[in-house]
């Protein structure tokens, strides 16, 4: 595990309720399919914050928007995980909900049915530059870029961080939503980001290049550092238009791949804050990802 660090990490992103349904046979329309179903706290931003706290012991904070229906439950779960939550309670929308269909017969691959609810109603009014006091790194969940109000909030946070010289990372979060938004709109909104942390599918979509390493190198000509995760194939890291190296995945008994990328992000950022080099941080990220896929849901124990 990476060394402890007292430097602050602020995550701005989504807090949602995950309903995880694990099934061994494909769902059959018009009838029942047996499944093991659990309700757990989730959200890419919230998950990454929890993994950062688990991995680095740093001062990890989270800004997100939830509904009154489950605000207290989410706040308690984040606090138990070692995260300092600042949750804005939406007066009209419920907390976002994601139904995660996990196919145990296909490598525990998951399909998401997403109702973003209050999560993407985060707005510039919810942001204040003072939230960066004591913060050495800002991380923005890519889900924020997929709706107008939250994209504006992400832009305000990014501008404040750049004004203070605080590095900013972004996880593009969803190839499906990224395709709907449009590559150029996303790249324009993410201008000025220091570290990009896409999955292989997201990196391929952003560049049109089918190879993860080639995509990482291409993206690193626009963003100073890029780490592309590829599941069981590990991760590749590029900086300034050159490949830094590859990191192998950690062998694991896969139960649920939900949150594996969030685990990589959290451990990578905590390790960088603690002084780790890029490949060392990516190695820690892969270790966290290997731990995550052995658990149900996207959070650490």
C-alpha cells in the first residue's frame, strides 16, 4: 500500500445508489431470471474517493449532489470509508440510481441502467473556490461532463484549480455517454486537465485508435499524463507523447467488475499524492482494481 500522506484530495462527482443484480444465466424476456441482488452505495466519484482514502490515508473530501431520500445513508457510508463528504441535498430530484447487471457466466462483466437523478444537477452555485483550501489535487468524475449544469460546475472547479496551480485529473467514466456527448465537446470541456484516466474503450473512442498504448500516447499529446486501464490486461501510462510503460493486472477471482476503474483511480491518485512515480502509482492502481473485482459493489471493504 502507498505511504500515508497528509495532502488533501478533493473529488467532485457522482454519488448514487447501486442495485447490483448478479445472474448466472442471461435474462430471458417475459419470465424470471434468478439473481442475487444487493443495494450498495456507489457512484464513480464517490467510489474513487473511498478507494483513495483506503489506499493512501490522505485527507480525502467529496463534493456531490444527492436527494433527500438517501442523503443521510450516503453521508454515513462515506464517513465510515474515511471520506469527508460535502453533499448538497437536491430539493426536487432523488439520489441517482444505477442498476448493475453482473453476468457471472461472462467473466462478471456488467451492464448499467442509469438514472442520474440529483447527481448531474450539481451546479456552479454548489461550487466555491474555498473548497480547494488545503487541497493538493482535484479529481473530477467524467459523469459531470454529460449534463449542462454539472458540466458547468466541473468547469468552475477546473478554472479555480488552475488559478491556484492545483493539478486536476478526470476519468471519462462512460464510453456510452461519451459517445452521446461527442468527443470534441468532451475534449474541449476537459481542456487544462493534467491527468486523464480513461478505460481502453473510452481511450479508443477519444482517439479512434484501436490499441490502448497508441491511444494513451496520442491523448498524452493533449493531456500531460494519461493512464489507460484495460481490465485483465492491466494499464498503460503515457506522458508528453511518449509511452512510459505498461503495468500488469493483478490475478484475481472476479466476482463483480463494478468500480474496478474507480479503484484504480483512487489508488493511483493517493499514490501520486504520496510521492509515487507514474508506474508505481499505476501498479498500486492495478492492485486496487484486483481487490475491487473480488468484492460486490464498487467500494472497498
